[in-house]
C-alpha cells in the first residue's frame, strides 16, 4: 500500500510534468497575450481582495489593514506596473558599436525565458511574496510551480482558486504544489525545474542554497536577515520611535525586514528609548484589542526566551509591553525591547524571528557602521537623521542592498528587492532584476555587401599590424 508521502510525490510529479509541458505553449504566446493573462489575474485578485485579506488576517493574526497594505496591495501594484513596463524591458532594439570594423554590425539583445521555475513562499507572508514572484516570472514566458509553506493552510487554497479563475491553472502556466519539507527538497532537485526562488528562514535558506549548488541549479534566496536601524543625534526622535516601533513589531516582528537591532546616538538614547517603549506599548494594545495576534509556537517562544535570558545575564535591561500569554507552549509573546544591548549578546548576532528588538546606545555611529559591515549583513537598513547629506554619506558606506532614510521596511515595484549575503542572494522585481527570470541572448548580424572577409581574420600581415597600432594610438 502506498504511503501518503508516495502519493504526494506522485501528485507532485504530475503537477511538474504539466508545468513542463505548458512551458512551450506559454512561452510561445506573444508578450501582449501573456500580459492579458496577468491582467486577468490582477482583476480576479482585486475582485476578491476582501476574501484574501480576511484569510491572511485569520491565518497570520494581523489587522485587516496590515494584510491589505502589506500583502494584497503590493501584488496589485506590482502586477499593474509590470504589465506596463515589460514590453519596454524586453524590447531593447539595436545596439550600435563604433569600434573600427564593427560599426555597421547590427547587434540585438533578446531576453528569453528560463523554463519551468519553482517559487517556495513563506508562512509569514503567505500571499504577497509568492504571488509577486509568480507574476514577475510568468511575464517573460516562464512557467511557475508555487509551493506555499506547509504551515499556511487557508491562503494557498485561495491562491489556487485565483489561478483557476484567471485561466493560468488550466493553461498550465502556473500551478500550486502544497506539501511538506520533503516535497520542497524533491522540487528543488527535480531536473525539469530550472531555477529556485526561495523565501524563508536563514538556516533553511542555507540548506536550499547548498542543495541547489549540489544540483548545479541557479537560485534566488531571500532568507530573513531583518533590518538594522541607525538613529542619529539630529534625528526627529518622535518620528524615529514611531517608525521603528512599527517596523520592529508589525506582523509580530516576523517580517523579513522587521527592524531587529537599533543603534542610537547616546546623546538622545534616553529620550528615544522612552518614546520607543511608549509607542510599542500603544501598538501592542491596539493589536490585542483588535484580537489579531496569533500565538507563537513553542519553538519560537523558547528561542525568544533564550535570547532574552542571554541578554539579561550580560547586563541588558528588558522591557515587555504587556504580559506573557497564559500558555507556555503556545504563548502570545509580548512585544519586547532589550535595552543596553551589546554586540556580545546573541540578540546582536543571531537571527530574530519574533516581536523582539535590541537597542544599543553608542558614542559614535560611524564605528557601528564599520563593525556592522564586517560582522553582519541585514536585508535592509534604516537611517534616521534631519541631515540629508549626513544620512546619504552613511548610506553609501553601508553594505546592505536596501537602505531607507527616515523610513523603513517597504518596497516599490520599480526598485529591486534583495541582498547578497546570508540575508539573501540575488534580487527580484523591477527592470534591474530582469536577469533573474530570463536568459540573455546576444545576436550580431553582419550586413550584406559589407566586406566578405573581416579585417581581423587571417592572414595576419605587417600592413594590418601597422594599421591596428595606429588605431590603438589615435582612435582610443
């Protein structure tokens, strides 16, 4: 008798086979027709926005506004932007070159699809990350298998309905593949899947990268990393406290770009920390009153407690904006701030996935910039300062791929999202990440009637050599 795993793998093989067969049809469609399909999907998402938002809020324990602004609207915004921009991005036209002997050649760049690709989306953002990547990969002609987190139960069924109603499911352009970690490993190793797009925890991301390298498979990873903030002495302290209270604790601190660590100039640290506590307490009260916090699992609670105990033993202060939930193994963990933190503490070295932010007061932010560049690589960084030149100067020194000045933790469809370190590898979205979802082909055409032989072909003669030396001296 077949086991459940064997049945699941059999069904998974059927899904991948359909996506592989659908690639030829989908990629042969004109870009105009592919855009029509994506527009249809966007309209279906828009029409079902309320249903999607309610499902996300129920599953992830978020206010409806948070689910709408952080999950549904970004998908709609990016889809509409890409529908408009992809025709320009994929049609580069002729690229002339003025080197002697080459000036009449016609050079063309062609962006071709990679093939069937897999998108592995996370539990904490079950809709936006998977759907935005799916849309971005579909437009140049790839087909997509979307594997949601096995911990996400309600939202994937809605995604499947959206793909079905929009026609992408029946056309074999996209499909949903639910399953556990074993299904994920199987999918990564499948020879028909040409590239992996992964969103998840840092440790899992390292394993996915290793598995992809083992099978010589390209990948894009966005594996947490969180955000680090620098609050300068001249910052608008109230604005910084309000912004970082939101950035650190929206989605219960379980966003890939939640602020986890804050360096604040010691001249304003006391005022900033006092305001931060006030804003965080207010935020937690608002969330609890709306009854939109899902209990954190036992392993996450245990890890958060470990981080706090380590900080306490090394001299940190701990502020809980509320009481720990009643059940130790399934607790509503309070929004927590670790003060007087130091770099020797685990909260400044380990991944934090939960409602916990560490704050360190420093005499010189420039030293903190240098040390952070050497020892860690957050996915994003925010800088809070009233001096634009100073903030920009600091931003240029920082090695993170995404930096916000006087704001934090947001993305825009015309700018790339990602990093190049433990926090992630590669980038997505916008024109600047087109190479992640396409293969670039260069075609050079030699015009008719323009020299049957080429000057640089043999025979090599003294006359040619003298002419090339003159070109090197005078042309360049």
